[in-house]
C-alpha cells in the first residue's frame, strides 16, 4: 500500500513500454500497476507524467522519450496527437501489424477462451490515401473562418485537417473550394452547444476503380443559400464529381446524416467496383473504406468458405450484396439477407448488372431467413456473418446453428465481439478453427478479423 501512495497525480515516473493496446496506448508496469500511456511505442524507455491513478492501473501522459524504440518513427502529420484518428503513426508499419495480430490473439484467447494462434495480420496494399470516404466536421478558426477536420481526441473540438494523409489528395482541394463558397456566401457554421448555424459536416466519397467522387453537405436546415453557385463551382473545377447531395439533419445528435437527402447535381451517389461487383453507393450506403484491403478481406472469407461449386451460401447482413456476390460464381446458389429494404434493392440491381442468376435476396433478419429456408426445404452449406461492431445477437447465433451449415465464416470489424460470439457458437455446436486478421485501417487502432467455424 505504501508504494501506491507514492504514485501521485502530476508526478513523474520512468518506465519501459512493452506493448500497445487496441486503443493506441503504450503499456508498461510500475510498482506492480499497469500504466497506459498514449503515443508511446513498444520498446520505448519513457518518462511519464501521471494523469490519473486508478485501483489497478495508472493513466499517464508521455513527457519524454528517454530511449527510443527501434520501432519508433517520426510522425509525419502536423496534427498527430491532437486529432483522434491516427494513434499509431509513430511506429513502423511492420510493428503495427505485429501489435494488431497480438490484439486479435488476446481477444480470441482471453474473451473467447480458445487456444487459437491467429495468422499474422495481412497488411493493407496502401497505408497512405487508402480511405475512399471522409466525414469532415465543420468548425471555426481563430479568425472566424470555416475549418474542416476531425474531432480532437475525446472531445468535440474540430481540429483543422483538410490535408489528412489517410484521404485522397483531391479531398483537400474540394474542401478549399467549399470553404471559399462558405465565406463568399456567408454560410453560418453549426454550433452543437446552441444548436444554431447551418453547415454541420462535409461528406466525400471516391470510387477507387471508377474515380467518381460524390460530395454531400450536411445541413441544419432544408436549403443552402447559393446552392446553384456551389454546384457550378464544384462541377466545373472537379470533372470527376458526379454527385452533389444536400442532407438535412436538424436533430441534436452525434449521428452525422439525417433521414432526408436532396440531389442537386448528377446522380444520387457514386459507382465503384469491388471484387468484380459493380455497386451503386449513396451517402447512406455502407461500403468498405479501404478498397484494396477489402479485396484481401473478402478473399480470405472466400478461402475459408471452401466452395467447390454446388454449395448454398447464406449471406447474413449482406448489405448491397458485395461479399456474397463476389463468391456467387463459385457456388451453387446464394441467398442474401438484410434488414434494410434499400440495401436489398441495391443488391438485386447489382446481381442483375453482373448477370448473376443464382442469387436471391430476402429483406429480414436471421430468424426470418431460417423460417423461409425451412419452409422451402433448403439448408445452407455455408453461412457468412458480417455484423456491425456490436456483433451478433444470441437469437441470430441460435438461428444460424439451427440451420446446421457445415461451415460458418465470420467477418468482423471488432474482434472482441467476434470472440464473444465464437464462445456462444461453440456452445451451439460450432468449433472455431482458424482466424486471420486483416488490416483495413493502417495507422489507426482498428483491425478486422475473419474466422472459420465448423460444425462439430
């Protein structure tokens, strides 16, 4: 107890960083307590300022790197440490992949309880400019000028960051043009504290293969003064902008998009090609942000599915059908299931465009799909699960097990909830066999996983 009393807030300690958490904080130990220090690199000898002392751990701030790790590199972003995005830009990419593999292993073994050694993380084909989508919050600078960027870590203060290195370079030029328009037309900037002002956010998407760009302005209102001038400005200067949309969001909410959108130029969204599947992408539609990484991810899923040509695939959470349609030609038939009606319609259009005749899509949940397949006397050979970050509900997992597929392929953007769901599926008769991590979000504290479970 005496040792802990010596550890006081605002005091300094010297410690050796041994790992990085999946929130991007360096991990070390001091006097028997775990110390978490953001922006520290594994192998650093560091002087840490104590910010908070908990019962079992210490939260610190990196005061000085005393002995730099061999994995440490100089951050190449002027807002590194301020913006809440890149928390791993200070370490080499190979070291980042090593840490991400370890995170997945920790989740599978500690949360799931399975003695599985995940395969080393597959790296992203690009680690700069890989994001095809960016949502820029809008704020005001010191002189009242509009600034576009991202929230400061654990706050809603907008950090000016038009030139984010994770985004395509032309996004910054588009923002500069929008900033000029905002100043010339005296467009008010949204203030979430007072719920006043018009322009809330700018949402830009780009097709990796098609090069098409869509721009969406999120408004705390229904109209944008001078919108014809904005259309003329953007469409003249940027020939690959094919869609300009105004979205209305008048709610006091952290959700970016409102329910109402109005297209003021071109199409309602953009078109791109992923794994040979041509997809239409509206601002509200889900689409993987890392095109090259997604093709690697879906390639692993197809490998784990082990298709020989006659299988019935059930693709749950199918969205616009991309992952299932990418496997359809290798299977006997495909049934996609999604609870969002608009996504189901998109999936049908995408299948027709590809000339895929062995696919159908059902609007509903896993229970609905199980009932319909049972009524038709059908049993899936392979079920693909690609849930949101919260993972699957127990009802969904029970419905999956009740359909008795030979294999379940689980694609996850949150391997902690994947590990939890593995444990439930194991109790329902499905044994996890192998896991592959895929880095879709270089320089950030996120990693995807693909798992294969087989019927016992």
